[in-house]
C-alpha cells in the first residue's frame, strides 16, 4: 500500500491531473512518465496508441506502482480496457470521470484530439448515460502542439480556436475538455465560446475516483515519511523539467530519461 501511483501521458498534459491528485492525496507518492519521444498521440492510429500505452504501463509497473492513472484521453479511449485486462492493479482513465460531469447540461461540445474524437467513445458513452444531451464533437488537432511549445496564450491560439469553434457559438452550454492539455487554454476558450459556457475538466473527478478506489482496496499510503514524486521523459528531460512547471503548478527539480 506504500507503493507510488503511476501516471503516463504523451507529454506534459497529464501533469494537470497529477496536480489534482496531489491536492486530493497529499500523502501519496507518484511516478509520472511523459512519453515525449512519441507525442502527440492524437494523430496516431489506435493500434499505435495501444502499443505505446503497453510500453508505458510496463515501465511504470517496474517502478512498483500500486495503481495506474491514464490522464491522456486518447490513450484512455483506445487502451484503457486493454490495460485493465492485462494489469494486476487498478487502472483509472479519464472517460468515466468526464461522464460524471455532463449530466446537468443539455448541449455539450466534446473538444479533443483527432484520435479521441474519431474513436466515438465519448459520444457513445454520453448518449448512453445522458441521452437528453445533444453532442457536438470537435477535433482540435493543433491545440496540443501549440501548448507544448508555450503558445497557449499567443494570438495564434485565439485564431486557431476561432477556426475550430466559431460554428459552436450559440449552440452549446458546456464544453468537455477531453484532453489534459486543454485546461491551459481556458482563457482562450472562454474568449472564443463566451464566458457563460461551462468548461468541464475531468481532473478533479478523476482524483476523487482514485481516492475512492484506494480507500476501498485499503491501498492508502501509511508510510510516515514524506511522499516522493518522480518524473521520467522518453525524450528531452530538461525541456520536460522546464515546461512541466506550467502544468503541475510547482517546480520539478529532476526529470530522468526513461
């Protein structure tokens, strides 16, 4: 029960989920893997994403994790069920936490990578759990590269967001941010969609789910020492260390090469 919680994402985005996990589970240790050598996942085939996910999960298992979180929505869409079948530990994705938050709304945009939107998984799940909701699915493939390069508040981000989202104005009352990077675009998205449109982020709901699973399975950390957070990147660890602060909300002292 004193083992760490593992997370993997294609890059920095999953740190926004780790940020909430640290808030909700301050005594837990975490191991985060940014698969930066293979980002972005959003334009990859399902088979490729599953292959990356298996490799990432195997690496994190070698670190002795007790629970795996897949903050990457694309990997959650394509690899969650596979990893749940193959791994001996609990695996938490982002789809179920996101679904818990859509119930109060009538007209929802799903904003995600091309692969997430093409999978149709969010659309199908929302239609099943909230059939009253009208769904507008919109792929936003340039958002992740913009954010990864630090252009999330640049004028170009506004122009690209307008191109993707202009037709949604007046048609929705909420937008589900189905990518861990997109919370960094909140200012841009609110400016384009309007301040009255609710922006739904599954990270808090995911953190609550993780805490509930740990309690249910008696896996909450009991070790008296301070928690330890480790970070790995499959490419350019120094860039990950510098940019990671923007997503995690605190400095990252060390990033190791996977």
